[in-house]
C-alpha cells in the first residue's frame, strides 16, 4: 500500500531553491519519492506530490 504527501513552496525571495531542495532531500531520507509536480500560475505556488510505501 502507498501513502502520499503534498509539499508546497511559495515562490518568494525568502524561500530559495536550495532551501526547498534541502527539504526534499530530508524527505527522501524518510523514503519519500517525488511522484509529480504542479505549478499554480495564479498564486505563484509550486507543489510536489510525494509517494512512499506505507508499510516500510
């Protein structure tokens, strides 16, 4: 069985790419894999959908 998590990054100057990359790398160490990404034009919002095995 799989479980999913949605992580978002607002595109503001205080949230740099390296901070978001560090967050994704920390989640990868917990077994999360990027499944998909979504960019919301109207709200400058970037979302990443993560997946991992629930019974790990």
